[in-house]
C-alpha cells in the first residue's frame, strides 16, 4: 500500500514568488491536512480538506491556500513568498475528517525562500 | 498560547536505559493523545496513542502513562536503543492534531 506522496521534495524560491506543493494521500483516505514545520514553532496546522471542502483552518495569513480534487489529491499554494515561509511542509492523510485516528504523514516538501 | 507543553527539549540516555518524555495540556475537550516519532528527512510517524478513558497503554518497549486529573501524559521507552534516536512529539486532538514542540532524543551506544 503506497504511503503519502509529496512533490517536489525540495524547492528553492525567491521572495515575492508563489509556489504550489502537491500531496497524494493514501488510497481510500479522503482527508488531507497540511502542516508547516519549523525549528522555532514546531508543527503548526495550516488547514484540512475533506471531500474537496476546507473544513478547518489554522492561524495563517491568506497567502496560504489549498484545494482538494475529486480523487482526494491536494495542493497548497503560498503566494508572495516571504523569507519566514522557509519550512518543511508536511501533508497528512486520514480516512475520515477530524483526525480521529491520527494521521499518516508524507516526507514533506522542504521550501527555501531566498 | 501553547496548548500542548512538552519537556524536555532534548534528552540523552544510555543504551538500555529508560527514556521518559512528559507532556501537559489544558483543554479537557482533547479526546485522543498520539505520540509521533520523526527521523531526519522524514515526516512524523505514529508511534502509539491513547484515549483519555485509559490510564496506560503498552506496545512493545513503548508505554504511554495518562493522568486525566492532572492533565498530563508521558512516553516511556524501555531498554532504549541507538535506533530510537529521533525527535518525539506528543500531541492531542480536538478535531485536528495539535503537537508539542518535540523532544530530541539521543541514545548513547
């Protein structure tokens, strides 16, 4: 059974640019959540998508957005990149909404903003 | 405001010893308490989890102790091995998973 796949693994962008990250959840999982991981703040919740709808959102500015497709694959977009957006972005999939049985995480996309 | 407080930040244990990581929470609505293990270059992986109606859960060398009245829970790793060296996160669920800041564990060979 394939795990959670995130692409690309590494990304270098310039301040002001925008970026799109992709996540394919485990087959059959309908919920996808996104987290930002930094050394200072740890793992912070960005948002959760279930059945193509955003059902929960963390405390991040509107520059961070996402979407989910009918096959449960998800993308997140960060516009007008800032240096502080440099982080590991993790996608997590679960069978149902609300993480009642926890998540399975992908290996993440390492974003560096220069 | 940090909803799940984890300590210590880092921990060094001799091979064969017991590693103990502690967490505390405030929100009594939390209903699921997982622990995740993360190796460099990888995403966190679910290690063991407990629900608040249970005081202890054991899986192999890993044990969660849960004290509902004190709003505290801890992870014990018995007979710690160098392969256990990783970052450990406690977490709690209230419709999403909220993580502690992590403990970097190093097991000396």
